[in-house]
């Protein structure tokens, strides 16, 4: 009788393992983006405007914020990073990959937590750290074309439009747009933007996206109120949710 019970239990366990393995192996995998299934479940876009250098305290705090954002993002979230630069060849997605499993929640019946953790480190975490280091080191510039760099980054982010889940945009910047299109340093706001006909160029592709601005405080002669009013109208026109703002202070 005990032999029959043991045999039955063994058969149940084997069936469960076989089913789990088949479920895992049945999902497609994109080696370039690390996404499984048909694409990213969610998308997070991070634009770094470090055209003026950060203090050591600001850099440390920003690193903590980005680490937390990555750690709390779900698996299969497309993480896309880009910079603001006065050189348009630097725009676009400098890193764009789905966050793979870390191995922390691996089922040891049919998964190898160590191998999963190694893959996370080698194919996602380490390349992202190296890319961020290069981006931060090389991003100082004389102009800040924030709008242009943001749209270039979104255009090169896989699944930003098609993802069925959450779309999130994080902008680390003083939010002082400075380009031929519009300049906060010339006190040009939304009225100038509309009067010049530039508002007709808006892509309108941020529908229902969550926008988080990590604002870098600067000592400036620009009219900050005009700049803030511009961005409220800009994101409203683009269709996003009302942005939230966090100040990246160092005092």
C-alpha cells in the first residue's frame, strides 16, 4: 500500500515539474531585448539631462533613485535610457532591454537560481551600469534640447507604443529647455511656442503615460515660472498624466 502511495506522489511531482518546464520553454525569448513573450509587459523610459554636472550628493541620491526604480520594476519591463546632448547623434536609446528575472523567486524544482542570477548580472545589470557610467561622464553640453532628446529616446524604445501595461517616463533635469526650437534663457514659454508654429510638431504619443520629473535645482537668470507653465501645457498636449516632481537637492 505504501509503495502505491509513494509511486502516486512521485508521479504527481513529475507531472507538475513537466508542466512547469513546458510553460517556461513555451515562451519565446528575444536575445537582443531580453523580452519574453510578444514583447515588453511595461516600459520605463529614463532621460538624463546632465548638461550641467551634478554635485557628489546629487549623483549619489540619483543613483539610489535609479537603483530603486529598477529593483521595484516587474520582470519584462523594458528599461530604456538616454541623454540630453547638444549633439543629436547622442540622442536615442543608449540602453534598451527588458528586465529579466533575478533568480530570487526561482522555483528550484525546475530552475537554477544561480544561473538565473548570473544571467541577470551579465546580460542586464553590468551592461546597464557601464552604459550609465559613460552617459554621465560624457553628457556635459552648452545646450539642453530636452523635448528633442525625449522624443528621440521614445522613438528608439521598443514597445513604447504597443506595450499593454504601464508606460513610465522619468526625466532627470533642471527642465530649462534651451535649443533653437525654444529657450527658457530667452524667457520663451508656451505662447511663443504656439505663435512660432512649433506646437504643430508635437507627436502626441504620451497618451496616459506617467511622468516623473526629478528636478535638478540651478541658479539661473531664466524665468522658472514661465518654464514650469510651459511643461505643464506640453505634457497635457502630449496626452500624459499630470507629472509628479521630486527635487534632487543636496542641502
